[in-house]
């Protein structure tokens, strides 16, 4: 699940997935 923190960092799956 793309959480807000991961989306900000754009890590492993924080960009789109």
C-alpha cells in the first residue's frame, strides 16, 4: 500500500504502486 510517507520519499513502491 502506497502510504503518504513512502509517496513523499518515492522509495521502493512509494511513487505509483
